[in-house]
């Protein structure tokens, strides 16, 4: 886990330094797994984010507070009642466990001063936020744990709070390097050194134990020489000293694609030139930067989950419909056989009598070979002939109808896929609301908006400036794509879109200037980043002037056709 016990230790120090004696001014619960506590400190207002998300549990000061729901959840209301106006008096951490206790003094309903503790447990999918009263009893928890979930430790209101079961690991504050290394050497011999250290050192993440392994030059086995062991003991003792004295370097590791993949409280050398590093002034800044983009996407996904599910169901339904229609179309393509059979019966009608089940005739379409034709014995000869011609005409009409329906169904899949893609690019609830409104207008969602409720004013498109000063607009959704391309843009502005990939319409405003190749490449990179191919490389992007773009009659929002285009290949870059 990136967020280890040592990182939590330094976060604790940051909270003590900046938050002790601060007053709780506001409490928000943006979603079911996060809390934001606004603290009024001597140095201004600060927001403390506490997250129990399975893949990003943490506690830190944040500048990127998420949006809050219109109606606060029940736990949020309870915390506001209990901790509103409370003063933070202490922050505790047992050893280097991933557990933090925030101690508050508050005034209850009777006007008495009481003690309350907010316990933050950082344990992956078992992470939790628990409010404890002055007697050590649980008031409530973000995630209640009953007997159906665990028989070892219950987390329920009105029972005594108990610490999670301790792991058999050594806290570096209580033991020296020799003891820790000796314990690691007593683990199974097939265990790699970094894993052996990880199994005995409390509060350390894999990246740190791998760094210790790297620094003494042992990688694949545990056959340490005496010199290696002395080196390792020295490294562990130095690590202990740096943690105790507060010497740290909040460091984020970044892969060649520019995406962060790990964090540490110290400088990391093990990756060499395979990764770059970014250092921060505080651990809160590092955690904010590391988790923000990923958490933002997850938060948005929770908010648009119902729309996403609707889109998936529509696509599944359309795919099933297409499969059935393609089968029917394949059968209708055999209609010429029906016409030829009718012709053969017409030529041999004099040989037919009512009551026959079949007739054998010469097929003059195929070298007069003998062929058997099935007849309906209840019909007379003329009716049998007309039945084959009638089936032929039905098959021909069915082919024409099915061809149109298949085309519409495939266009609808393209449209719904574009809606899905625009959902994943949403940055706030207003954008989700616009997509929801679009689906209401298209008849996919019932309008439950009561009369008199105003529809929010549409958002503006994203706006950028190229390195050469050209204004670049990027549409946020299909409706905005239409407005941007067909109404806002002028004839000789430049239009860009990923080739055959759902994404945003991008417009370069020409302002009567010639648009350079450099600006086109920058705008193309924005188009690729704001598309379904965001995580791909060498994405094809078409571009042409706006006058070459048109909307077919009756087409869905965002669907256009264009001519006289050129194509460039770019790699999407977030920092473009």
C-alpha cells in the first residue's frame, strides 16, 4: 500500500503542527466513503480530508475538496451535531500502525464539556472512520461491522472500541537495526530480502523495503555476506534516525507516460532512469496530487452510475436486436430463389392439381435439371404460384426495412457509446446533469423534473490557449459539441475530432489568421486526450475547416459528417 504507517506518522506531525487547538467549523460527507472537516486554525482555514476508499484510504489536508451532495448523509449530520464547534486537542498514532486518533473537546446538549475521538483506520478495503465517546464506546462508524461480516471484531454503536488485531511486526521506534535485521533473517530462506524486511517491519510499504534491498545491492536471494548484513543494519539505523528527527522527502514516482505510480517519505533510487521523481513541501500536497485525479474519476463514476448502467443496457439491447435482424436479413437475401420457384411453377401450372404436396419440374435456370418444389395441398395451382411470388415480395420489402433499421441501430450504438465516453470525462455534477438532460430530450430517460424547476444554465466549453496564442475550445458533451461546431464556430475556424473514436469536438478559433501546424498538433493532442483513446498512443485525429462539417437531417446530438479532411497522429497528453 502506498500510504504506509511512516507516511501516516508524518501526516500526524503535520496535523499537530497546523491543526492543534483548531475549531471544527464545518463537516461534509461528499460520498459514503469520505469526510471533509473544515478547521479554523490560527493560520487560516484548512480542510482535513479523511477517506476510507479501498484503493486510496488516507487522511491529509486538502485543497481539492470534492463537491457535496444536496442532502447530507445521516453520519454527516451526527458528526455535525457532536463535533460542530469542537476543538482538536491531540493527535495519536499507536506505534507505526495505520491508525490515527483525532481527539476533540466538545460541548454536548447539556452544556457540558466532553471528550470525543475520531478514529481513522487505514487498512485497505477494511478502512473505516469511527466516532468514539469519552468512555471508549463507539458512537457510530462510517462502516458498521456486525456478526455477519466478522466474528472477531465488531464495529457497532454502544459497544467498546477495540483496536484491530496487532501484526507480529517490530516498530522501528522501539528496536534497533540489528534486532530488525536478525528477525528478517529468521524468516523462510526462499523469501526475498525485501519481502522478509516487509514481514517484520511495522508501518513500511514495499517500495521502502525494496529501496533498502537496492542500497546494499542484494536482489534475488537472501545469501547475505557479513559486509552486506552490516550495511543493512546501518541503513535501517539511519532510516530510524531520519524518521525520529523528522527528516523526510515527500516523493512521488512518475512513469515515462507521465502518470504517478507510487509515493514514499524518502528519496527513491531503485528505478534509475525508468521513472522520474517529483518532490513536495508537505505530505498532504503529495497525497493530494497522487490521489486527486483517480479519486475524482471514481467520485464522478458513483454519481453517474445510473446513467452508465442505462447506457450499457441500451447497447446490450441494440446488439441483441442487430443479431436478430442480421439473421432475418440473411434469410431475406435468398428471395431470388422464391421468385425463380414462382416462375417455374407458372411455366408448369398445367401439370399441377389441387391436393399435390410437391411437383417435380425442369429448372430452366439451371440446365433443365430436375427439381422438386413443395406445394400447399390446400391451395389450387394458381394460389400456389401466387404464394411464392407473395413471399418474394415480402422478403424484398423486409430487406429494405431491415437495412434501414440496422443502420439506425448501429448509429444509435455509436451515439450511446459517445454518451458513455462523455460521462467518464465529467468533472462535476453540472456536466452529469447536462448529459442527463440530453438523454431526457432524446427519450431515453423519463423527465421527473417537476413543473417550475429551472434547468441549470448550460456550461461553457473548455477553453485553452495554444503556445502561439490561438483560442481552442473543447466540447464537454454531445449537445455542447453540436452548439460549438454548428453555431459558435465560424466557417474558417478549424474543426478536429478523433478518427472513428468517440470524443469531443475541438475548435481552433482562427481570428482571420493562418493556423499553424504546431497549433493543430496541440489541438489534436487535446482532442485525443478528451476521447475514448485517452490512454492510447498514436491516436488518429481528423481536422478540416468548419464549413466542411455538416449535420445530417435527424442525426443524434454530436453526430456530424465532414469532407476534405486531413489526419494527424498524436499521443494524448494531459499537460498539453
